[in-house]
């Protein structure tokens, strides 16, 4: 499943692109509520890397009651 980033009226609407068959890299970018892209200009993450990021956040507990987002490097 992939969902693209849509730009309308000069504003980017964030839509997460998740790759079920994407490879596990073990690397991700932790972001806040604002839309960001990686060095390739993409906002994409594999299911495996997303799962790693969520477990890391649960274990570390650094963002209690905060909204975060993650994307692949």
C-alpha cells in the first residue's frame, strides 16, 4: 500500500507512504507534526522500520503525550 503526498493550493497535505514489502533498514527519521521529507525528497517508511520506531519510542518514553511522525532515511 502506498499513499502519495498531495500538494493543493500551495500546501502539502501529509499522507504517509508505507511499504508493506519494503526492506528493513533499522534507520528512520523522528519528526514532529510538521511535514518533512528525507534526503531523497520522499516521505516514506517500510512497515518493518515503522514497527522498529514505535517499539523504540515505547521503550525510551521520550515523547509522552506528544505527537510524532517517522520516515525512512
